[in-house]
C-alpha cells in the first residue's frame, strides 16, 4: 500500500507532495520539476477552497484528493518498480534524459496528470449526470491556474536567461505557453471526464486504456517533437541552467 492511499484531505496531499519533492531534491532528480509545479497549483486550489470561491467546496476537495492520489500513487509505483500507467512511465523515464528542457519536463507532467488523471478523477468524483453539476467549479479552477502559471513563468526566466529578453520583445505574449498547455489540457480532460462518467465496467476500462495510449503518444511527441523544433530546443537547453538542484530551488 502506498502512502497516497492514506491521504484524505488537501493538507495531506500537500504533505505527500513535500515528501516527494524533498526526496527528489536529495537525489537531484528531475522528477521534482513537475512535483514543485503541482504543489503550487494544489496550494492555490486549497486557498480557493478556504476562501469559499466554489459552489461546492467539499466536492472540490474530494476531486483534488482523488486527482492527487493518482499522481502520488504513480510516483511511488514507479519508484518501487511496480506497474503504473504507460503515460506516467513515459514521463518519469524522460526525467533521466539530459537533453530535455525544463519546460519539456513540466509539460510532460501536465500532459499526463491532466489529460489522463484529471479525466478519471472528475468522473469518479461526479459519476453520471452529476458530472455536469461540477462544470462551473471545474472551470473556476482555470482562473486559479492562470495566476499560478504566470508566477511560474517568472521563475522560468531565472532558469533560461534569454526569456527575459524575449519578454521585452514580445510584450509578454510568450507567457501564455505554460498557461495555454494547462488550459487546453483541462478542456480536453473535461470532455473525456464527461464521456467517462457515463460509462462503467469493461467499457470504462477500455476507455481509460485508450486514453492512456493517446496521452502517451502526446508525451512521445513532447520528447521528440521533430527535427526543427528539436533544433530550437537544443539551443534553449544549451543556454538554460544545468544544475538540477538549483533548478528545483528556482522553481519553488
């Protein structure tokens, strides 16, 4: 049994994420990059629940816990050489690569956790027609994420110094990259959650398997985006911070 199964509230989620981040820091593992981002998003949602901005705050906390447990469980399974989803296996394996940019690692985590895990968690939190009662609160999280993503972009400028120059040239338009990735993923996840909420049994399992395969295909394109994009990413990788421990500190 993984520690994730003992998590029952959002504060417990944050504690588990802190443990993952601390272990990754000690090991100098790139797995910490997404864990740090996810902790920041979770803290922002926790504040939203505390501020009572949702129509149904207890339901949103249940969603957050179910959602987080999928990532935490996947991380522990991977670390213990136990089976996890193919898309998480791909994302975690990529953390061993030295030639990917920090943004690629972050987007790999975003892709798997939102496109796969969020869809499943939302359908589990509100099965059947209840899924549509949750849409307003689900959409409200987008505003929270947008703020957190903009804060992240500022930290990324410290990791890849040319981004500061890009900020002046583009009038901050490039700051939409991470935010766009998250919001587009959440839109796709909602469509998948709505479909999944109406299925059960073998049909649901088949849907999840197909979804996992599709998310893995996206992950592989993030890792190997083609010759032209790869050439540009090599330039970014060459000029960004190399020390994993320092990058983790800068992302916090």
